[in-house]
């Protein structure tokens, strides 16, 4: 049984490594091309559109990528239960997508701010639709990540070809936004086929308000934690877009894109072990705490190495992406190198806390960081533009790192006492 779990974990890590590799290779080809062809200003519009959709997706996702994954992983051998969880979560996501879509269309059509690039903002809504259709939480919970890998690689090849074929100048911003939506829409549609034919899961719209309410209450702490996270992950691009204009947004977007690429080096392992540790905590708590200690040490070493590499390579990366030596972007990337170190550790610690069903404790840490971001983001952005924003994000990540480390250290030293105390109070 133990050998089977390790083999399953290994297969999922390999699948996610391949998937993450495709996430680097194809954007690595298109990212510099889009920056140079569209220009910093229109590239700022592109990342602004995507940032709005990713922020709205937090409202639609409602934390199901974590809570749904956990529920599926625990019940994956009970087919009827998996089907029930799938139906409830998909129903909630569809309802939220429609409601948010109505509000979003009213805002885009009615507010003067969106007038210049209204078509681009309207097209970007397809990103939200695609995310709703694609149940990554189901694939992760069932530990069937290879299917996601196949789908995404094919789509990325297709979209990469389309970008080079059709985007030829600054005026092609609407086409660029539309092609970005294909990264989400096509996998979403194909995944529905896999869910029905491969997993034999039948979708049925849930009409029972009580069941929907129970599911929303169950995931509320995960939702609020993700909302706080997105205040300082997607929020910066939105705030910069409104306050500092497209150029500052484009600069920040370039720096953030490079940072996310380096941050993503650890994500295949983190994503793959999450359902594994959820199952381990439910069945083998002693093994769970031992495994967590090893992972945290390895994560710390990896985060330092990745951050140092990003700091050292920042001039070369700027030349490759931007096409010339740009001191502002180099300095931004070097600040992001500190953020990437903190972000990796925060993500690893958060997954273990989620696995222990201690969402309320984690939400408190992220809420403190989120409130700090809200207080300082606007004034520092007005004064220092993208550099003010990146400073606030670094501060937020540092606060979470300190709070999560304190919690994790206490839990490592006194796992039994900690477990009894928190489960009594928070479950």
C-alpha cells in the first residue's frame, strides 16, 4: 500500500513537472515577442485584463482548488461521493460565474475607464468561463494529473502558433487577449469530455439551497484566505492600472511574470504532495509530521537557491525579455527575488496547515497581511509607482512568513498537543 502511494505520488510529480515545463517553455517563446510587438503600454493592458479575471476567479473558485481537492482525495475510492462533490462544486461555480459576469459586463459597458479597450476587457471574461469549466481540483484529488498535462501541452502548442501567425503590431491587442483566453477555454471544454467519459462522472445541476449553503460554509476560511492572497498577488496590477497607467503596469507585469516563472519551479512537487499529505494526515499522523519536517527543510534550501539565481540573472533576463538594458525592470526583478523566496516557503507551509484542516488559523495570518497591503498599497503606489507596489507585496509576504513559521515551529515541536488544541477549537 505504501509503495503504491509513493508510485502514485511519483507519477503525479512527473506529470506536473512536464506540465510546469510547458508553462515555461511556451510563454518563454511568446512573452518576449508580445512585449516587443505590443509595446509596454499595450502589454500593460493585456496583463491588466488577465489580472482582473484572475482576481474575479478567486470569487468563483471559492477555494475549491484546495477544499475540493481535499474532499475528493479523502473520498476518491467512493464513486458516488466523488460524483456528489463534483456536482455541488460545479453548480456553485456556474452560479457565481453568471452573477459576476452580469456585474462585470455592466461595469465595462458603463464606466468610462474601460472605454478605450472595451473589447479587450469583454473578451477577457472568457478566461473566467474557462476556469469554471476546468475542474483542476477533481484531477488533483483523484491524482490523475497526467490528463491535465496532455490537454494543456496540446493547447499551448496551438495558441503559441496562433500568436506568431496573427499578432503583428500594437493594434492587435484584442487578438492577443482573445488568444490568452484560449489557454483556459479549450482545456475547460475538453476536460468536460474526460470527466464524463474517463471518470464516468455525470453532471447534475443541484437545486437544493441547503446543500449549496453547507458547501459554501465549509469552504469559507479557504475562500477568505485566497481572497487575502489575491489582494497582494493580482491586486497590484489592478491598482497600478487604475493609478499609475499602462506603462507602470507593464513594467510590474514583466517583473512579476519572471518571478512567477521561478516560483513555479517548486509548484509541481507542492501540488502533487497536497492530496498525498491530506490522505496521510487522516490515516498516519506520526508519518505526516516526520514527512512535513523533511519537506520544510528541502523547501527552504530550494527557495534560497531559486531566489539567488533570479537575483544574479536579472540583467540577462531583462535583456532577453525586454530587448534592451532597463534598470527599472532589473531592480524590480531583484526585489521580486526576495518575494519568490518568501512565497515558496509560505505556499509549502500553507499546504500542510490546510491538510490539517486548520483553515481558520491560516486565514488569520493572511488577513493580517491582506489588511497591511490594503492600507499601504495605494499611497505607496501614488508616490513610487511600481516600486512602491513591489515593496508592499514584499512586506505582505514577510508578515505571512513570520506568522506561518511561528505556527509551523510550534506544531513541529508539539504535534500532539497542538493537534488536540486546534482541532478542538476550530473544527
